[in-house]
């Protein structure tokens, strides 16, 4: 458990920065204990099939094959998760613990599992793995006769499970306590622990591990009753275990072999009870069944050996010496390879009694001496286990846990008191600051009122100035229109006279001067017309239904000759159907012609210009595309402004006044349309205009609309 952390957040505020930071420190920063990141976790897709295969081989007692497959496959998993590594170590633990009976090496793998537990990515996984690793470490220490360490780990797993209300942890703990009581010959207590374990054990009939664990607990309860001389209760639980297997075995056809092993174990255990009742025939039959089952490949050889010992004792008690010696000789190799001290002691004892009965005293003595050696070792282990006093040890752990809990609660109480004290001081400081700022705010309100009055007075002055500017602008436009109108007639006359003079017989120098005056007159006249059009805002237009293809085709046709003067071609791509818009033929035609004219003006000699008409969603779009000089980046925001500084001469020196596109935009806005352009990567520009289709136009516009002339 980690100490609480405080996180300071400093806010820059005029008056409250310090106190707000302290308040946030108190409210947001306090944490009571270590919390793990609740991210999702699990086995990787690459590891899942490996897990299934290895689990199946371990379940069928093929541990060597399973471990070999695990190690060879795991090398090829590049991004193994924590779960993958944890379960791989768990398989190695089981192999060393069960197959090799090397508890020290098994503990090394358990330590690796414990390291991964502390890296668990979420609380649920951390709790589950902590319980598991503590129990298996306890098992290894128990087999190494380090009982204090074993009990400590058993209790740690139990304490975590109890705090998290984890029934499986409680079931595992009670199972282990039952086994310890059984080994110390406290059979009544053992039966009690096994019953507690069975009560909280998972009863999911679709889960093989749950099913297998439940039948084992029923068998252990029966064994405890047998040794406590409660024969009827023992028979009852043996039969219950067998019925439980029969009722649920069909759920797990792929585990039929392991289920048979469990049935063989119960047969062998039940036979002992039948022997004590004198039912030797049924006992012999059950023992033979048990041996036949568990001597099969990959079955439980250890249990088969115990069943053979029981059968051998039965043969000895009934003077079946031939069957006895044949069975004992068959077991010789098993005794040497399967390390079971109790079975080895019983085998040597039976051999000594057999040879004693045959009057072969030296041979009998040798077996008896081996029996005594093994038996003494077993008694020492049992005495050491009894001396460990598991009940007292667990009681000490329970008391220590309570002491630690009280100490932690005391620490937290101190922290809470300190926190409350700090909060009280902060609240007092905040109250004082609020009072001080309230007094200041009264002065600030007066200042704000004065400033508001000043601002209102300035707003009145600004509004008057804006009205004056607006009036001046209107007066400027009026004067500009008057001047332009007065200049148009004389300039028109000059243009006509110079045109006539240009046709007279003059010297080249005179013709050059006359043409210069003529061109200047026409350019100036065009500028005056555009100024008049741009400044006239109240001209009434009549709207009509206009066929789009015809309108665009007319503009293309008119400007075709102008393009031909520069060796250019205009390609027209009409709409694939007839479509009419409710618009001003003159104004929209003016926009289209202006865009085509600009394309001609700014395209080089021999270039191509494309005019394309398409229909979008409720909109008609007309695009004029050229391969001309394009629009520089620094001019793109100015091209639609009146008298823009973005005007440039055409590719043949054509004059540009910077009013055309501004007039086009005004016209499009009056018709609820849009105008925009896109620059091409390889040079050139595409100008677009879009207009609503006829029905929309008809609903939005009246029969007459005011737009600037162009």
C-alpha cells in the first residue's frame, strides 16, 4: 500500500490563485491507497492456441510433451502479454512440482510469476494472480517442510480472497487446510475443511476444472471419514462422488481419460472401506478396476501404485502368497521410479512379511530394515509437520493482520485529521479573502460605472462619425457617377473621331499617335462604364426562365472571335439535359462572359479554354478553366475586391481595371449564388459559379430584384 499523494494545481487569477490551488490540492489530490490501471488485458491471439494444446496435454498427464510444445511455440510469439508470460511460468511450475517433484526449481518459477503479478494491468487480474501464486508457493514450501513459509503464503492468499469475497480463493485455502489436517491425522478437522471448500467451490457444470475439483473434494471428505472410523459416512460420500462423476461426465467427452482416472482413484479409496467392513470380494474387484484404469499410459501411476499396495495387503491377509509375490514383483520397477515414500515403505514391509512367512529370514530382514528406514523418515516428517502447529501459526497471522489493519487505519485517521485541519484553515482564509475582495469590489463597481459612461459617450461619437463616413461615401459615389457620366459623352466622341481619323491617309507617325489616342479613349470609356455599373445599386431587373445551355453557348459564341485573335480555342461542355433557371439573362450572361473574357486575357497565345456546365445537389455549377498565368498566392484574397491592387495586364498587354470580378461577385450574391476559384498545380485557374435550380430561385426571389448594372 502506497502513501497518499497530493497534486498541486496553480491557477493564475487576480485574487484567488493561492487559495484555489490549495483547495484543489485538498479536493483532487488526496488518494488513500495504491490503485492499478484498469486497462483491459488477456492472452494474445498467438498464445491462445498454444494454451489450449498445452492445457490438454497437461490434463491428460502428458506433461513432458506439453512443456516441450510450450517452449518451442513460445519462442515465436513476438509480443507476448503479461498473461502469456505468467501462464507459461505456471506451466513450468506445475511440471517441476508435479512431474519432477523439484520444489526448489518450482519456487523459482513461482517467484517469476510473482514478479509478473506486480505488473498486472488491472485490479481483477492482480487479485486473481496474487491468490494463485501465494497458494502454489505455499504448496512448494510445504513439500520442502518449510512450514512457516508455507502457512504464511497460504494465509496471504486466504486474506486477499477474503477481502475480495473471492469464493474460489476460500475454496483453495480450505482445501489446503484440509490436506494439512489430513496429513497430521486430524481427520475430523480435515473433513470439516473439505466440506467448507466444497460449499464455496464453483458449481459451474460446464467448467471442467470446477467439476473435477468438486469430485475430488467429495472423495477427500469420504477419506477423512474413513480414517475417523465413520464408515457409513465414508461410503455415502464415496457413492456421492461416483454419482457426481456419472451425472456430469457426458459434459466433457474430450476429458474422458482424466475422468476415468478420477473414477479409478475413488474405486481404490472405497475399497479400503469395504475391506474394513469385511466385503473382500467387492473390495478386490474395485482395486483391480482402479489399477487397470490408472496403469494405462498417461494416467495416475502414483494412485495405481497405492491401489496395488492395498490389493497386496489383501492378498497377504488371505494367504494368497502366489498372487502376492507376483504383484509385488510387478511393482518393483514402479517403487523405484515413482517416488512415493508411503508406498515404498508398505512395499518393503509386505516383502519382508512375505519372506518371513517363507522362513527366508535374511531376505526378510533386509526388506524390514529398508522399511524401518523409510518409516522413520516418514515419522520424522510427520512429527515436524505436527510440531509446526498450523492452527497456532494461522492464529498468529490473523492477529498480525488485525494489528497491521489497525495501524493502517490509525495512519489514515491521522491523515484525515490533518486534511480536515488544513481544510478548515483554507476555508477561513477564503472567507477573509472574499470579505477583502468584497470591499475592493465596491470601489471597482464605481470605477466600472464611470468607465461605462465614458464608453457610451465614445460610442455616440463613433456612431456619428460612422454616419458621416457613410454620408461622405454616398456623396463620393454620387460625385463619381456625375463625373463619369459627364466624361462618357466627350470621350465617346473622341473615340469615334479618332476611329474615323485612323482610316484617313496619314503618315505612320500620325497614325500611331491617332491609334494611341483612340485606344486610350476606348479604355477610359470602358473604365467609366464599369465605374457607373459598380456604383449603381438600385437598378430594377426583370427575371425570366432562361435555358442554361443556350445562355452559356451564346457567351462562348460571342467571345469565340476574341479568342481566335490570340489563336485560342474555347471548348464548351453543356449540361446533358435541358434546365431552366429563373434569373436575369443579361446579368448572369455578363458574369459568364466576364469569366471567359478573363480566361482569354490571361491565357497565352494558342491556349485552350474549357467551359463546363454540371448539376450538383440542388445547384447548377458553371466552371471556366484556363491554362493561363494563374493567380499568385499573395493576390488570391484580393481578386474579388473593387479597385483591387491585384489587377495585371493580359498576356497580350490587355488593360485590366480590377472591377470585373467585384461586379461578378455582387451579381452572384444578389441571386443567392456563389463565385470562387481554384488554382491548378500545373498553372492556370478554374473559376466556378453556382446557382440554385429554378424551383428554389422561384421561391426565394420576387419578379423584380435590384442588382448593380454590369
